C-alpha cells in the first residue's frame, strides 16, 4: 500500500514538473532561434526572484489568480466549465466598487462596510453566473457558450456603466474614469514587507480562507462528494439520488460568488476604485492555474504562485532586451503540455492499477471489461 | 480442440489458434472456428466468454497476438476494418453504428462512396441502394433521416450497409437483443433470404432458442476459448447452456415461501409515454409483499429499463401511482425513495452503479450519501464509510487488495458484489434488481442469489428483472411477463417451464 | 446542444426539425425582412438602416466574422469544439502583418492562413492525438497565441519602417471592384427614400459597389465549404466523425485523419479571418481581433451549423457592427427590429406548442419595444453586445431548432467502437 502511495505521489508530481521542463525547453529554443541569450533571461529572472518587491507583487498576483482558480475549479469538479469567471469578476468588482465608494457608505462602520462590499461582489458574481446556470438547466444551453457570450456582454455593460453619467467619476487631473474612490474606512490595510515599497494585500487572508473552505467542502462534505460524483458519472449520480440540475445551479452560483471575490484584493487593497486598469483575462488565468494545480487546493496555490512570479519577473525581461511576452508563451506551453501530461498519466495509472490488482489477486478479469 | 474444414469448398471463414491478450488478461486463447460457406453459423457463450473480442479480431478492429485467419481458404491479416471489408466481411453491430443526423444514403455509402469527379455521385448511390434493398426485401428508403427510423428499420439499414460493401460473410452481434418478436421473425426471414443467395452468416447470441431455430452449425465459447462445435439437431437448449457454463447449471432455488401479506410496493396503472410519443409503459399494476420476489420476464427492450427507472424516480410517469409501504411516492425524488428504503442494482453498472474512477469506499457512499454510516449531518464520515466498506468486502467476498483502489481496477463480478453489498446495507425494504448476475462468473452468481434469498427471508421485497429464465423461475415467488410495455401474463414459478415463459415473452402464447 | 460536459437540461425530445428551406422560401423571408426593415426605416427616419454605406461597412465587418464561423463549422462538423478560434485569428493577424507589409496583401492573406494552420495543428495534436478536453485546449491556445503574436511583433516589427512594438508597418489593401453601370443609377433611387424600393436599391448598391476582392473570396469560400462538406465523399466522411465517430471508424474511415484535416482547416480559416481583418484595416495591431473569434462562434451557432446560416449570422452581426459606427439613430431602430423578431419567435413557438417559451419570447420582445418607444437613443457602449445577446436569445428561445453535430465536444479514442 505504502509503495503505491509513494508511486502515486510521484506520478502526480511528474506531470506538472515534466510540463514545466518541456515549456522551459521550448522557450529556450524560441529565444535561441530569435537571437536572444537564454542565460540573460535566466539571470534576469533570478535577479528578480531576489527582489522583495517582485516577490510581494508575485504574492499579490497569486492571491488574485488563486481566487479565480478556485472559482473555476468548483465547476471543473463536476465537469462544468465556467469560462465566465472573467465577466463575473469584472461586473462584480465594478458594481461593488460603486457601492463601496458611494457617499452614504462613508458613515458605515469600517468592518461592515468592507463586508458589504465583499458580499455585494459575491452576489453580483453569483447572479451573472446564475444566468448561465438558468439557461443550462431550463434549456440545455452549454455553459461554455453562454458564459463566453456573458463575458462579452459584461465587457460592454461595464463600459456602459463606467461613464460619468452613470456610476463613474472623472479623476481630477487626469482623464481616467473610475468609480468614486473608496475612502479609508472601506479599505483593507496591507502587510508591510521590509525592502519593498508595495504591501502584501490584506485580503491574501481571504484567499487562504477560501482555499480552506474549498478543501473542506469538497473533501469533507456530502455536497463535495456529490459534486465529484456528478463529475465522474452524471448517470450514476442521478441513480444515486443526486439532482444534477440543483447541483448545476448551486455550483455555478458558488463559482460565480468566488469569481466575484477575484477583484476584491486589488480594489480594497491598492486601487480603491474600479477603473479600466482592472486586467481582463483573469478568468482565463484562473482556468490555467486550476488546470496546472489539478483543482487541488494546495496544487492551485503552488500554481498561482508560479504564475504570479512569472508575470512579475517578466517586467525585468524587457529591461534586458527580451520581449516579456516570452513569459506568456511559456505559460501557454505549460498549460497545453500539462493537460497532455495529466491525460497520459491518467491512462497509465488506470492500466497499471488494473494490472496490479489483477496480479495481486492472481486471476484474470472478465474479458468484456477490458475491451469495453 | 480444432475443427477441420469440411471436404469440398473452402470454409468462408477459418480461425485457427487465435490468442489475444490484454494487460493482465487473456481474452481469447486458442480459438478455432470453421464457418462453412452459405450457412448460418452461431457462436454462443456467456457474457464475458470472449465472443466480442473474437469478432473484433475477425473484423479487423483488434489484431490477434497469435493465430491465423483464413477467408475462403486464403490466409489474411486485417489491420483495420477496411481490410476486413475488402475481404468481404461485414459486421452488424449490436449497438447500431449509425449517425442519426445523416440520411440512410449517407450512412450506407460512408467510406465507399461512388464518385463523380471529386463529388459524391448521389444518383448512383441512390440507385444502388434501391437495388439492394429491393432484391433482399429490406424495404429501405435511402432519403430518410436515420433519426426518424425505428429499431427494426435501423437494423435493416445496418445489413444494407454491409451488403452494399459487397460482403459475402456477415457477422451479426446479438442482433435480436433490441428487437421485438415480430422484428425478430422478420430478421430471421431476411437471414434466410441472404443464405439462399449464398451469403454466409456468423450469428452471435446467447439466446439459445433463437440459435437453435436459425443456425446450421453452433460453436460454443467459454472463458475465452472454443469448447465445442455442435449441430442444432444434436443438442437441446439445456445441453447448450451446460456447454456454455462448463458444468451442470447451478439452479437457483428458493426454499419455503416467506411471502407475507404486507404490501411493500404497489404500482397502479403506471403509464409512461416516451419523448417520441411512444407508449413505453402501458397501464402496469402489481404489488410486491414483504418477503416476496416478483420476477419480470421479457425480451429486452420491452419496457423493463423504463419501468425500473420510473420506480427509482429517474423518470416521471405520465400517469399512475407508486406506493411504498402505504405512502404515495409517485412524485418523490430518487433520493427520498432511496432514503425510504429502496435498494437499486442497476442493469448497467458502469453507467449507473459505480464511479469507476473513485475508490471502493467512495463507491460505498454512492446512493447512500445521506445515511449512516457514511455521513454525519452534512459532513462525510470517512471513517464510518471505510469501516463499512471493509465489512462489505468481507461479507460479500469482494476480491480486492484494499478499499483504496479505484472501482475500475476490479473485475465486473467484484464490482457487482460491491454494489449488491452496498444496496443491501441500511436495511432496505425493497430491492430493485435489474439483471443482478449479468456478466458475473458462476461463483459470484451463486453468492448473489444467496444474498437475495437471505434478505427475502428477512422480509425484503424484491423486484427481479432478468434475461436469464432459469434465474427468474428459480428465484421468484411470482412471475409476470412484460411485452411491449404491458404486463401480459402471470405465471406460477413452481409450475412454469422456460418454454412456456419464452412463448409468453414473444407474444406467441397470447389468446387475443 | 452539447459541448461535452453534463447532459443535464438537454431534452431527450426529438428535435422538431424545421423543413429545409427552399431558395424560394429564403427569398420570401429575405424580402419580408427587408419590408419590415424599410417600414422601421420610414417610421424612425433612420436612413442609415439600409443605406449603401451601411451595407458596405456591414460587409467589411462581416467578412472576418464569416471566416471565423467557417473555421468553427469545419472543426465542429468533425466533432471538435474550437474555442481557440480567437487565438488562431490573432496568429492570423500577425502572419498577415508579417507577410503583408513585405510582399503585399495577398502574401499577407497566405501568411495569415499559414499561421492559423499552426494554431489548428496545435489544437489537433492536443485534442485528437492526446484526447485533451477540447475546451481546455482551446483556452490554452487563447492564452498562448496573443503572447506569441506580441512576442513576434516586438521581434520583427519594432525596427521595421513604420512599424512598432505592437503594430506592423502598413499593408496595402486588396483591390476593390464595382459592378459597372449600376452604382450611380441605384444611388439615385436610394436617395429618393421611397418605401422598400429605395431600401432595396441601397442594399443592392452596397453589395455591388467598391467590393473588396477579399469579400468575394469569402463568398467563394462559404459556398465551397458547403459543397465540400455536403456534396463530396471527403465531406461526408468528415461530418460522420462529428455525427458518429464509432460508425465512421467501423466503416474504415480514419477518424483521426479526418479530425486532423478538419481542425487544421479550421485553423486555416481562422487565420484567414485574422488576415482579412489585418489587411482590410491596413496593418497588424495588438488586440486587433477584439473577441471576433467568439462572435464567429456565435454566428455559427446562430446559423445552426450550416454555411448559409452562418453567413446570415455573420452578416447580421457585421450589420450591427456597422450600425454602431453609424450613430445612435440607426442603432435605436435596431431595438424595434429585435422586438419584432422576438414577437415572430413567440408566435412560432406558440404554434409549436411551446407556451412558456412563447411567453418568455413575447415578454422580452415587448420589453425591447417598450425600450424603443420610451427612449430616443441607445448608448453606444451597449451596441457591441448585440451579437452576444442575440445568440443567447437564440439558444434560450429557439434551441430545439438547432442541430449541432451529435458528438461534438466528445473526446474520441480509436477502438472505442464496440
């Protein structure tokens, strides 16, 4: 038994590590072909790794990526693709920013004010995701398509609402448009790190709590079991008494609610206003991180830190004359090769386990099983 | 053993010493079959005897590790179905290989299309299909969409597909499994026509009466190898069955009656109209008492699966009521039914019974995720579930190195024993068992029967659906026959013979 | 419709198939639609609704969308979902920029096509050979492609004359042709603003004047796709992989091979779409595609996985795009059009017995009508959302008419056939 566990862990780690190495090789090749020095890049990256500022920024990015990944992973567990985390997060961040920045909020006690902001964001995210759930359970519309559409609709909706005539104000002295700035009582203080002018987002704790809850709900509760069962076999779940429609609705709402949190660390921890500099595409980063981390709470944490580091280290590449986009290429290659690697490992595992059980029991499996 | 080709014409198909291994398993070993040209040759064997693997080898979908194939006396080697087709072998699959959204014409010509330039020559295809359809009396309209066709018509399209490719040898894999009796008769009529035209037919089945009525020669397979070649005049169905299982059949038998007068499940006027408007269940009524096993006999596809799913709450009936221990559960969810004490052994364990990629103890929880010992409130009780899984493994003799392996690693029989053990836990009052011993080896079969028997003595009510008539007769206190969604006859299992049941199942025994 | 994933919510009801529309019926519908549009035009005085300028702009906008949806069609007909279209289009824009500025627009078109093919090949390797989930592979390509394009752009355009880090030097536009002798005469009629007649003239003038050869190429490709996929053995085999790969394999069709062909073609068409976008706007720019790959996907669904349908969808979405550029009066009239269309859907659904759906459609339709009559204009920011909203409405309200390939999105492994 022990042997098997050890091998199982080894196999589990082999895939992502293999993918990383492969991606690094591909990038080295690209750099070599385009006439850049691989050594320069490695140097720049390792110098960056020693700068506290880069590390702080990496943790901050990872906080956001982790939340996005958890949002995605909730759906993934039951083979539900919430491609719409992106739209959900932006709409939620924008509306909750408008709420948090509203004048009447200035008199609300700080904790309550922050709580209201966060809850509002979760509600908006859940509602936007709920549209996709509704279309799926009533009309069988694939959530992949509907969430893609809802992402784009959210983009237009946000740009419509982010207008001085509606929810936005023009920042004095610049032509930047954003929601009204959240005054100090609505902000979440960060953690100072020596040697770095930027602080670690206070809401990094939120990510930790979300990660813990995610782990607990998925592996320790009935709901988590039913989520997994539905993902493994919808028909078996139905026969076991799971209402798949209810599961779709609940997990989509949960996913959307967590997606709503994605914008919170930046909103309450550094920018205090929602403006167009909130990065699009976080939902897709979330998908990448969830894939790399195999929907596992710790795996996703490692993956989000890696992603955060790569993104922030990229800044120092431009200085050394290498286009920073080499990092984007690396990330893309990692995602593609890691899913391939996981698939290969999965196939190998099923075969190996069947063989192991077969030889442990000294008998042959009935034949239809193998060929079916 | 080996069969010598008969003198005169070379056999249409001659398989010699075929062996095929899969990781950890030998699927076929030393298989020898000789099929005379112009005959209907039946290949019989239990589920899992290796028939399907052998047919895949003959049709080029898999390659044998050892052995040779000869077609019309010439040795051949098939790398893909395309090679087999070229050699004049065609296959009619049990699960139809048809694309619903394509027309009959498109389905038929796919892969060997007549061409005009680079385009498809629709006119030529049309004419050719019409010609084949007419000359064998298949009555197929090339322009219809397959989605609109009934089961019998689809099978004729499958046969037409094969003939269109110029096949001289047709493999039919359990062709009657999905047919209603008239369709079976029509099919057999078609087969006789084909034989009359000099075609050779290899017919795979485990329905022995059908085999005896249509085949010229019979080869029996058991545990991956061919064990006998017989001619239908020389054997009885019972003898064939014994050849298939390798020993005198274990006959399931109930001892004294334990039937009480306490009604557990009452079904009244249950009717289900399918999505296509067809009435799948028609006014079904019955009652099962505590300690009673009600067996339902019927040719597959006559509404059994739908009946079971309706009783489980997976489908909602169009009308009628279902009462469990005096409580109307017609509109209750599957979960409520299970909590009220309904155990369920599904027909297709991979689809509804287990999570292949989850551990045994997680599979123990499946279907019982609201009950002890698996949960405490909304939380999983992992320790409780694991301990109880250990109990099932011991009590039900599930052969596994541990409860942390995935269900996929277990053999079908052991998966089934796990399911039976699970469904018997938590003191169910009603067990719905659909083909509980299908695809299970003889030892496990006897064990499963014993468990059902013991539970029945403990006042369990059982609805037993099976294709195995001996099992039905031996295990049931009451027997009903289902035909086209209706319960058409009741029989006393003490006096009924398989032959009588068989004719009731095909509608032959009906007075009207 | 399935894209792999859960089957919940899918009705097992056999879909009520709309009879295939004959060309005559199509013509009647088109004329009817034009009558409605011109009625709205007269009513709202939004001359831009049918002006030749709008039609021209709509065509230009529609061409890349049509190519993207053709790309989707090729992949999905063979059973492979391709949400990596957006990324493949991005690769196409770069390819066009690179080849286009050096060797002219047609080299740019070829360059874009080749770059798209690379994206398609990647998707094919992941999904077909390695059985990776189609959605996941698509997302990965969407992550990878923009990074790769920008990397290459910095590499090759930074020091090129007229180029920059995020844009290529100018590409010459493709030639434009005008049907001689038509244009001015139609223009006269168009300017009379007669009911229907002027509208028809505007539309005809729009499609005969200053038409880019790229547009003509797109038309040819749409027709050719229809012919290849539905009238040739190659197309039948390719479609069979999406309808029933097991059946195809059992008849000796090499499913992997055809899926490869399809996905590579899909990449090619997406790249072509990107290239046309870059060439017609005169250069490669970072972020140029702006979600057009997704609109292409939407147009394909709108068009029920058929070439004629997706062309209609692309035309319609291109039209809203053009309207957005034309100012708010015209866009405002779109609200009324949408409301009318929804009422039509409501009536159709009611007649086929879908009372609830009919009610929902009617309610949304009335809502749009009310919006039209109670406001003077539509905020420009919202117009871009129209294609997505329309697609969601189609999926939500008329999905029983849709017939996606039966096995689209399902991973397939050789030897699965039982």
